[in-house]
C-alpha cells in the first residue's frame, strides 16, 4: 500500500518503512506524528482519491532525527555601486520513518493523537472563537460637551 501525503508545502509518495525529509516537526526524536493530509491511497485495489484529502485516512510516522539541511549562499552584487552582501541559510529539517498507512475504515485511524498542524494554505475554522457583534452607536447614547471642557457628573 502507498499514499501521497502533503506536508511542509510538498507532496511525498510514501510506503511503509520509507524515510523522508520534511521541514522541522515540533515533536521530539522517537515520538510518533500523524500526517492527516493524505491526498491519495493506492494499493492492490482501486486507488482512493481525495477531494482534496481522503477523509479518515492517515499516515503514522516516527521522528528519527532533527538536522540542518545544506547551506545555501545568497550573494547580492550591484555593479559599479560598491555594494556586496553575502548571507547564508540552513533549513531546519526532520527525518521521518513511515510506520503505518491507515485507510479510512481502520479503527486505529480514529484514535486522537498528535496531529500535524495544517500548512498556511490549509486553514481550519474549528477552534476559532465567534466574532463579536458590535452595536451601532446611537445619537441619544452620545453625550456632547462644549469643546475643551471635560464632562462633569451632573451633565450625565
């Protein structure tokens, strides 16, 4: 069985036992993370294609290691201006070992576990508080005083 999983803004085709490098996951080494954004499940039978995700499907992965990626050098240069700037960057990565691929009917898939946060494009409104309604101010509610004088308790 294989799955196509979306995580860290990328898509990975994974099978059980594979190791993948993703952006840093907020779990410690040895912990299990649940990747819930499964785009496609394939195997012996007909593949399940999600719209955009397969409901109830999940991939369980274990964090093997945290490490830094290759150094990237960014060198900016402007000719005849004496302007040069050199900076570097190393991406923080996590290595994941794929453990189990859970189909929508599996009982272990419904267990509440450590779920991966959705990427910036995948926002959920589940835990968002309701917007407060503001009452419009009426003319009778506003007390006016002559300019420059503070309101006194007797004017109320």
